[in-house]
């Protein structure tokens, strides 16, 4: 690939910028429509407990994936030069475990803060990571001939499902 200025987005820089914006909305955006009633008990308690579990599980998955990548980690979706294809650890159960963990944590956050809009933002994050991972996986297929077999064996964002 010919080196281009970062602002042209040749390595997926714009995906990272959009991702940061979505994260900010998930964390700090309005939680519910004005005038919406609070979540009723006992559902609010169930949502809070489930939310904590999802935030912790998602965080653990994302951290495990980051640690497995080690020095191969990049903020950009374009693979680093010389980086090997990682298929072990959390990458055995899902091709994009960092994205999966962040999605889980976002849905957990929505449940924890009892935010219908926050859950909608988490769904937007899921859709965004689906699109971003398609671009990233095209680059990975071009870099690693064995990636096609990995795609057939391992699901993209939801372990064993999708």
C-alpha cells in the first residue's frame, strides 16, 4: 500500500474517529426520551444486575483480546506490517473479540443505566462494528491466505452465532 496522509483514511482512520464518537454517545448521550417513566421494579434490578455482568464480561473479553494481540495491536483496522494472524485465545471463539467485548459492555451499560436510548446506541455500535469488520477482514484476507478458512470456522462478532 502506498503511504498516504492520515486524513485520507487509507488505513481506516475515519472508522476510528466515528467509533470514538459512538463511544461518547453510548457513555454520555441522553439515556431516555424526555418524560419517559423510570424502569419498573423488579425489572430495573434485573437490568442492573445483568448490566454489571455484561459490562464485566465484555470488558474481560476485550482485555483478553488486547493482551493476546500484544504488540500487534493497532487502533487502525488496517493490519500492521509483519503482524501474524492470531487465531488463539479469544480469537478461537470469535474473529473480532475486541469489538464483541465492547458491544457486550455497551449493552450492559444500557441496562445498568436503564437507558432505552443507550441500548439503541449499543445497537448502532453493533452495526458499526459489523461494517468496520467487513473492511478490516477484506484487508486481512489480502494479507493472510489462511484467513478464508478462519472465517469459515469462527463467527465474526457473536461467538458461535454471528
